C-alpha cells in the first residue's frame, strides 16, 4: 500500500501533524523562545523558560525510549551523523540570537504570529527563507563549505550519552532517560510554575511533537525503503524549502519540513481564532521593517552555520543530547541578550 503513496507526501503529513501541535502551543500555550528570554532578562519571570524545560525533558524521555525499543537509530540523523564544529555553533548561534532580537521573533515565532494574521512576520519568513538558501546553496555556500566542510562523524557519535558510552561504558539509553528526568525535576521545582498546569501541559505537547518527528520519519525511512531523511522539527532551512516548494511543486514532492511549516501556520491560525486574537496587522514603522529584514537575514545565515534554530538545536538536537545543542543555545541566548540590550539601551552599558 505504501508503494503507491509518495514518501515525500507521507513525510509532509507527519511533519504537519507535529507542526499543528507546535502552532497551537504557540498561540494557546504561549510557547515562545524569544518570549522566554525576554521574560527571564527583563520581567524577572522564568515560567516560560521552565515550560521550555518541560518540552525538552519530554522530548528527551520520548526520544531515548524510542532508541531503547529499537524504533529509532540516532546515527541516521544529521545532528549525530555529521562532524561537529564548535566554532560554527558559537558563531552561528550568536548571529541567530542577535538577529532574533532585532526581528523580535525566531523563525518558529514568526510563523506562529503570521498564522495569527500578523503580516509583519511575513517579511521575516520570506527574508529568513531566502537567507538560508543563500547560505545553503547560494553565494555563501562555497565559503561555508570551505570553513565547515560537512563530513561524517568519526569515532563515537558527537553526543553526551554516546560519548559517555564510548569512554566510560555507560549505557546510552539510561543516560538519556536520567537526563530527561533530571531536566523535568528542575523544570517542576518551582511552586509558581507548578501552579500553571496550562504551561506544563503545552510544554509537554511540544516535547511530544518533537518525538513524533523522530518516530514518524524513522518509521517511514524503514517502511518505504527510500532515502527519507530521519529528522524532526526545525524552522530555518524548512522555511526556505517551503518557499521553494511553492514555486516548484510540479517538479518536487513535499517533505517533512514543508509539512511542519504548514502545520505551524495552520495550528497558529486555529489557536488565534479560538482565543479571538486573529487580526490582520501590518508594519507602519520603516525603522521596524529595517530591523526585521536585517534580523531575519542574520537568523537565516546563523541557523545554517549552527545547523539549527531555537527549535532545531534547542529541542530536536537537544533531545539527542548532542554536543552542539547546549553550546548553540547558550550562544543564541547571549546573542539575543546583546541584541535586546542594544534595542533598549543602545550600545552604552551605563544604566
């Protein structure tokens, strides 16, 4: 039966289901990486950061459970299957975070707001998608490949669980499960956060969406005997893929990333309608538009260098306990903090 169905379409449907949950979580559960950083730095609230921790813990527990049951081979993923370049993670993360502050959203956040009718984020989505393709396959591609040539990982997989297994003989799956439980305990250690079950539930839903991506594409890769990428949600290159698909769909089949992007837009639209928040908005300030274009360009280039965005590295790659994930996320937070400080205080550090 599967032989008669386009694997790309099946992958798109898998991505769309998870993307729908992510879009709903953004609009109904206030799940947002930029919002979490702003709340922590300027509102004195860590509630949304803890929500992110719940999402990550559920993603970790689910992903390593899949590995334990033999339903998912992490070595097939690009995050663990390719050589890691620390400088790419740091430089790309800083550039992405700074661009995120200028634009006011990451790629995922821009899609979620666009789904709610905010046309200002249409510019961010278009420019970010273009910038990713410029860096992946366009004028900047040669420089990127020269500096950071994509090569298969050598020795043990570039991840904490696999590295500990290689060096100390610790079992991989229990290491991941313990990490997930520790992250969950840390996220739930706040009484104020435990009093917000809505945030907890939507954080868990986001984590399950990440797991669904791994499980679905791993199953599809094995069931169809096709060279289907084993992947989960990320919102940098898939935005560019979606734009390219819209222009060339007669010659291409959709993939997981295209379905994921469409799912987020649909979920965000549904969520905003449920809450009565859907309304058309446009940019009226040329300075704001300039910041958004510049920030989206930085995000597109930075995400390609770092091999992922706040969702791609912060959740999908982190659910595999890759070396790159915490380094990239730390760099993104640092870049965002610098960008926010510039917007609020200028380049002067005197307050």
